[in-house]
């Protein structure tokens, strides 16, 4: 069975629904990272700033290293990825990592994009309106 890593935003409450719809198609889907909740990154930033750490210092800390290793290990074991939009910088980096690793990467829009981007041609497919799944 093919494994698919669902990439997206912690703030997207629709992500588990989309992941379940893809599971219904018979795929092994990884979206466990979403369990951290919508404010996980904000809380990490607040905690690290409270310790007097810069962004660069926080990135080299144990917490960031642990989360990064967790995510990367699943990106490495999965066969493909679907970037569920909207998604931020880290989501786009994860998709680029997958495609750069020689794996299939797809983009799933929540609506027709207002601004088009030719760089989406790096993806193996671009699909509009996941609400139709």
C-alpha cells in the first residue's frame, strides 16, 4: 500500500477530514502531526522567547530537533505527499523536500487560487477544490 504524507497547516481544521477521504481510497495516510493542535508553533515560539532565545537558537534546541526529526522520519518513509492548502512556509518546504527526494508531490487547493504561480509545476499534479472529495 502506498503511504501518503499529508502536508498542511496546524490551523486547518479540515485537514483530518481530507486525510480520512484519502484513506477511504485505500491509502496509508500520515497526518498525526496535526494532533499537536492549531497553536503548537505559537506556544513553542512563546516558550523559547520567554527563555530569551532567538529564532536561530530555538531551531537548534531539543524541542525543535525532536519535532523536526519526527516529521522528517515520516516524510522519508512515505511514498508521496499531498500539500493541502492553505499552508505556510514549512508546508511548502516539506513538499519541496519530498519532490527533491524523487517522490511524488501533489497540491490540493481549498478553492481556485486568486493568484496563479508557475512554480507549482514542480508538483506532479495540482487539484482544485478539495471540498469535492
